[in-house]
C-alpha cells in the first residue's frame, strides 16, 4: 500500500519562496516520494534551482525542470523517485548547466557542518 494523497488535496499553487522544509513531495501518480529537505535557490537573483528531497533511500535532487508544481501542501515531481539523482560532490557535466549547478548546490548543502 502506497502513502498516497490525491494531488487535488494539495491546495493552491505557491512560490518556491514560501516552500517549507518538510513539505510532502509526490510523483505524478500521487505516490509520496519523500519530503522537502532543503530548497536550493539564489535569492538575490530570484533563481530556483530545485529541492533536496529526503526519501527512504536517502537524499535525492529534483531540479526545477523536474518539478511539475509547488502547492500549499505538497510538491509534484515529474519523474518517479528512482529517477531522481543523488547529490554528488562532482556531478558529471551534462547539457543542462543549471541542473549541474543545482546538484553542486545540493551536495554543498548536504556536506556543510550542522
């Protein structure tokens, strides 16, 4: 049995600027992927890179391009949890420099002393 909440129960659309840590993250099918661990953004430039998602398999990174919607009570990602990448110290370069930058930011956030 999956931990499922219908997307229509997520409330009204919201900005990444008010997205709280601990907000539930769902895939398009409505299955819970995890929770928002940290929002990655450049506040000065008003650029949203993505979120670090806490899953049962560890931390994963969902880039802004992989997010279908941010709502009052949840985030919807466009890909299944298994397709979200682990943040890594040196992500392999790819065609999407914003994705690579987001992965680097995710890794730096994860390794910072708490």
